[in-house]
C-alpha cells in the first residue's frame, strides 16, 4: 500500500510472473485505481519512454492507449524464448 497522495510507478517489468495479456490487464486496472484514488502515477513499458507522472483524463487516456498498442508478446523484450 502506498500512502495517500504518493506517486505510483506502474512498471511492466515488475509483473514478470504474468503473461503478456495478464500484464496489460493488470496495468490497465492499476491505472484506473490510481485515477480513482487521485494519485499521480507513471507507466513504464518496454521500448517506450515512461508516461508521467501525472493524473487526470488525458494522462489516463495516454496510459491506456499505450497499453492497447503494446506489440505482440514476442516483441516486448521479456528475455524469454
């Protein structure tokens, strides 16, 4: 748990136990939760600059759009395969 008002880092690499789609779903849920909690958050995805920190509808949209446009699992540099 993060203290109220703290900044949250949502990091793709921190979810290595999940598969590609699972990571996308989890990060999208965390974006929504951070937004509801009015916490500033950043999203870090492989091969892309970090998004944020920020909050609000435009920031949420940018994060969810980046998740929706994630390349196929083979292109994410997870080091597997």
